């Protein structure tokens, strides 16, 4: 089989290696689709703070079970599956209290340990989840980013039914956060960006109020669409100083702001404003198994429109071309898929 190794930023080498042998509690999976996310692009540019080289990327994946170990009971050859990409210690405080996703020794496949950019992958049964037979492998590879959105929205105690939500950032994760909020009953959702292309996709996905903040004053739009009570919840999905300031400056007193975006550097914010208005800044990281299950359900029931987010496909051996396409297209590249094998 072949694997794709990023040996240094911007350089991928393909190696022919043996198909891995599995142990009794492992599953051998034929990799079908890999989604490229923003964190992968940071690795491509050499700007991911927690990834060293060489590295095999790939963590948004779907595949087909080829072989199961002797102790595996939940899967059989032919099953369509997705995989939770966390590697955890199982011994720290977080792991022992059900929060393995924030393990003190957390590693993520494709960043700190071997990822899925290969034709076959072996993994422990406990990390694997089935997807419906009629779900496409493209949708399977979207389960991971949808799970990010599901978990993020669980971080606040706000019941989303009949609530008004603001999402800052209309990239793939921001779009999915907004879609999941609507699926959970949010009565209105505003999403902001500086890209008309992304905002148009958000509109097609059913997001109520796409707002280009280059052309409109955000506070004025919030007042117009949501009234004096503003939003019940704000989610920052970009990871820069300007948007976290927008969140803090436009939040209703006593409300929650969930930090979904990954911040590449420290930012300066008005913590006095946070204190005075009793705002709650809440972090979110990755997901748990229940978030994966919800994501599978939302995609299977068409409550999340994933097809509108997929902007291009590339063959496995064209992995580097996929990054070049993303680099060239900029905001017009949402979710790019690597087709490792044909269905």
C-alpha cells in the first residue's frame, strides 16, 4: 500500500509500505475519504505549534472495514465507519472523569501521531463508529467537523430552542456550528464573515442572517435583526483578536461566548468589560463519542447540509495539489476531499 508523508512544510513523499497487521482488539480499515481542515493547512505551512516532521496527516476520515481482530464484536468486513482521532493516556484526571478529549497527554492522529493519509489503517475497535450503509463516504469524512460543532454547542448551558445565536466566521466550522444550532432549535442565527462566497453558502444552508462585516456595522445589524436583547449565545469560530473583541463588545450582559476558533498567538482583550458585564468565556476542544453519534445522526437525517460545503475532490496521489488549490482559491475553498479509494 501507499502512504503520504509530509517530510517538511509543503513537501509530500509517497512511500510503498506493508499493509499493517492487526491485533485481537483492532480493526483494519480501507481509507476512502480524507477531509482537509484548517489545522492541516497550518501543518502544510509549517505553522502548527504542536506538529513536527515527518508526519502522516489525515484525521477527518471515512473508510470501510476490511478485517477485524479476534476480540472485535461490533464490526464486520464491509461496514462503513468513521474514527475518533484522539490518542489518550487513560490515566490522568480528565480521562478518569469522562473528559478524555482534554487528556493531559492528548495526541491527535495526523498531528502528534500517525494519521490516515494512507490506503489502509489499523485502529482500536473502541475508536470506531459505524455510519449508515446509505451514507456517502464524503458525508462520513464530514462527521468529525460536525462533531466539533456539536461539542462546541454543548459547552454552554443555554438551551438553544427558540434562542438567537451569533456565529463569527463562516468557514466550514462556523457554517456547521450555525447549522447544528438551527437543527437544535435556534429560532434565528446570524453568521458573519468578510467573504461573500462563504456567506452565500451559509445562506443556501439556511442560515438566517449572513452579514459581511466589511460592509455593515455589526452592532447596528444585531440591533436591527435581534432587537435590544441581542443574542442569547455567541460563538467565535475564526481565532483572531478582531473577532473575539467583536464577541465581547456585542454580547448581552450575563451571556456566554464560546471560543471555537484556534488562536495562533496571544490576543489582547478587555477583561474589565468581561468582568463588568458578567460575560462567560468558554473554551471548547474537539469532541466525545456522543458528539460523533449526534453528528452521524444530523448528517444521516439531512439536518446538516454537507454537500454545499464540499468544494473539490483530489485523488490520493494529488495530495499536494489539493493544498495548492486551497492556497489559490483562498476563501472559495471550503471542504476539500482527498479520494483515497473508489467506492
